[in-house]
C-alpha cells in the first residue's frame, strides 16, 4: 500500500495554483512508456500552410523587419 504522501498532488513550482498528479495517480493510471508500435500517420508533414512562410514572414515584411546579424 502506498503512503498518504504519495497520494497528495505535487505543487508546480513555476506557476501559482497549479498542480501535478500525485506519484500514486501516475503509477495507477498511466504507463511508463507509450507504445506507438503500429501507429500510422499518413499525412504527417503535409499541413496545408507553412506557419512561417504564410503567416509570420508577411507580417515581418510588412513592418520592414530585419533580422539581427549574429
């Protein structure tokens, strides 16, 4: 049997009023690894628009944005 501290949610240090599931919940309701064996993604990479070239670049061009030289 797990201890009561294992069942308490864990506070998120980076955000106010945010919590992670308890170690007990994670051990009972999730698996350590996801089995993607046999997964099929036929349209992967065929998104109809490119976010950068179709959305971001025209916006940057409209304000004459010049990338800094690194």
